[in-house]
C-alpha cells in the first residue's frame, strides 16, 4: 500500500535514520496521507522489524547491529537456495516468462536497481510454488534490504546484479536444482555482508 511504500522508501533512502522518532503528524503532512494509513503502515513495518514501537515514546526507525544483519543473511542463504532449487523443479512457463520480462526490461537502471532486484527475487520465490516459503522469504528479503540500506552498504551495479541473477535463472530454466541452489547461495554471499 502507498503509505507503507512511502515510509519504507524514506527509510531505505536514508531520509529517516536509525533511532529517528517517526512523528505521525509529520508523515501525514510529508506524504499527504491520513493518520489511519500512517498507523497501519507503521504497524506493518514493525512486523518486519524496520521500525520499533517504544512505550511512552512512539515509533522509531529500528537500530540494527551487525549481528542482526548477519542473522538475517544467514537465514537468507539457506532459504534463497531452497527457493531456487524448488523453482528449478516447479517453475511453470508463466513463471519463467514473468522472470524473463523483469530481467530483460529496459525500465530498470542504476537509479531503481533495488526495485529491480526485489522484483526478480520475489519472482524466483514465487516460482518455488511453496506459499509458506514465499511469505517467509518476502519478509526476510525486505528486512535485509532495509538493514543494508540503513547500514549504508552500497548495492552492486545493475550489470553485476543481472549477471549473478542470470546464473540462477539459467539453472532454473535448465531444471537444475543443484546449480540453482548454488547460484542463489553464491549470490547472497557475494555481497561480503558477513
């Protein structure tokens, strides 16, 4: 929803920093949205750990340690590998067509590479045809992207992203679960986040 995207985007872009108090009225004015959508968005963002509700203080942008980031990415290593392996076994022609459409679209550039990366990862997760895994990974992906953005870590150039993700997609298209799993693991680990 709009309010959630706007607040999350402001956090990812560094407009709100870890520990910043998020005043409801400020967000209403800043984003031109009502109080109820702001409250609902903050509740959703607290579920994924992007913001924290502090009693008698309000809502702050989450402060995350290196250990928090490490914990999330360790889980992503395993679950991204599983999703890629399952996608290699279960992806339909529509799944592959959707993935190709994202990968080959000229709409994605350096300026929106985070969105490009998100769409591709979520399309691969969806191609696993495991609804529980999809829910878990969608949340973990969003959390890890937010953590990395808050931590000031630079994302690789979009050309590198496409190259690494193409390796995963090629393995999925070749119905090679072992290679898809390895390529996904290599992709998550390649960020030197550990």
